[in-house]
C-alpha cells in the first residue's frame, strides 16, 4: 500500500495530474476484475497495457456510466490508476444487462380488463349472489382498487364494485388484450401526411391527409420498424411512425342506471329522427305534387343526364315518353318517373324547388313534342355496361 501512496505523492509533487474530464457513455476497457481499495484501483499485470491506454479523456465503468469524474493516471510505468470517489467502478464482464421488458407495462399493473366477448357483471359485494350494479364490457378499462380471494375490487367510470378475477386480466396481459379489442388510431402530427401502399418512401401514395386526421391502425398488417400500418378508404397502407401519434380508444364500465338512460336517449333520438324524416317526406311530396308533368320530366332529365350533351338529355326524355306510350309501363309521366327502382328520384323535390336548368326544360319540351334520338328505346344506363345506342356517356337500348 505504501508503494501506491508514494506513487501518488510523486505525481502531486511533479504536478503530473491530468485535467478533469467529462465521462459520458463509454465502456471501461480494463477487462477482467479490479482490486478496489478505497478510491484506489489497481490493474493486474496482464492489463498494464490497457491501464496505460486510459488517458482521462475516455473513461467509464463496465456496465455503469459516470456523469463526471476526476481521472489521474500514473504514466511513469506504474500500474496504478486513481479514480475520484464520485466514480463507481464495476468489474468488466462480457454479459450485457438486458432491459426489463415488463417495465413498459408498469402503468398497466393496476388496470383490469374483462376477458369476455360481451360483458362481465359488476357486483356490489365479492359474491356472485350479491346484487349486480353494472357491466364491465369488452374494451372497458377499470382501475384495480384491491384484490380479494378470487375477486377484484374495481373503479371504472361511475361503477365501483367487484368482478370475478377468473374472467379478468391485469398488467401485461391487460395491455395485450386491450391492443386486440380496443380501437387504435394514428393521428397525423403534420399536414400533408402521406399514406403509402407499402412501408417505403418509394411506394405509391394512396392518400394525403391533413394534420390531426385520424387513421385506423391496421392490427392485422405486417409490423415494420419506423412505420405504422393504417386503413384508409378500405385500403391498407403505411405512414411514417415519426409523424403520427398512436392512441388507444378505451371505454369505461357502465352502471345499470346509465345504461337505462342511454337506451331511453337512443329511443328518443330515433323517434325524433323518424318524425323529421316523415315531415321531410311530406314536404317533398307537397313540392312534387305541385309540379306539372313538364317540370317533373325536366327535373329527372337534370338528375339523370344534366351533364350530358343536349342530344342525350332529349334521349332521356324520349325514353320516358316511349314508356308512357308503350302500354307496358304506367301511362303518365309522373307514374313512369316514380315507378319503384326505375329512376333516381331522391333529389327530385330539391331540383324542383330550385327549378331545373333551362336546357333540361327545353329537352323535356322537345321530348313531349315527339323528338326521339333513340328511335323508340325504353331503357338507358351508363355506357360500357352493355351494347346499344351510345349518346355521350350513356347507352340506350
């Protein structure tokens, strides 16, 4: 030990002390074990070369990283290394310390999910014969208050009670189940986010979405590092993970009182919607009933061929008149137009209320006067669907 103190004294007298260095993230290259005596560390003889290579500007411990250290090295041939007391030295080893993969699930340790297809009853007491106060549905997350013998006391939303532990999962299993049953969305963090057909910047762009747009995460797609699989407009694609925030949409348990209130509200909303639809239908009928046959024909011409050439507009009017005169169809323009499944009449009242375009009025007048570019045909549809007389983008047959 006196030899080591003499070496230190010599270093101090000759002021051969290296400057303070900041130590960050390196790995100590002094292999094998080190003998630690206070703050003095000696390297075995076979490691003298390694000790001589430590210059003070790249030093750390094996398996332990120091933030700041004062390093003094005897460069006069001694095998002594001095490390300040605020440096922790651990013997080097070839084993790597693996991170605990379960750490990422710590926040799920007190979470409870029902591993069921629909729901699990919440009881007032930890007894299956006790009163049921609500439901923990698939995808609902509860907080574990306290475990009992075969039961979990939980809090979720306004529901506070007990569920059978047999049908629940917690911790890592809860997270895995939530990823499976809960909807997951990727929110665009930038404007102009590109959805690509494959996980590559060279892949085809399927869609460009604005900032804040939510895309459904495609859990069935192959996982690729740096990318998130999403679904948009029925197509599967990928977005860069750096530009999206992935969030899970979870639910809360529901009490029976809340369930009853929600059911009543839904029934009320449905009844109101039905009343509004009936009122709108009555109004539509009133508008249509007030229109004459010419206006009805002009309106249906606009709906079916308003963007077609004028000849095509007259042809649609001619089809209606050919049906009226055929004997195989209703004998009035209105009855032909409103025959079930024959024409697109859902916008009829709106077009009539606003007034059909002048060209459609003129086409209807010409058709009423006997103009017939079709030569007596009674049907038409989008061109390309069958053979027949093609006028513009429609085929007549």
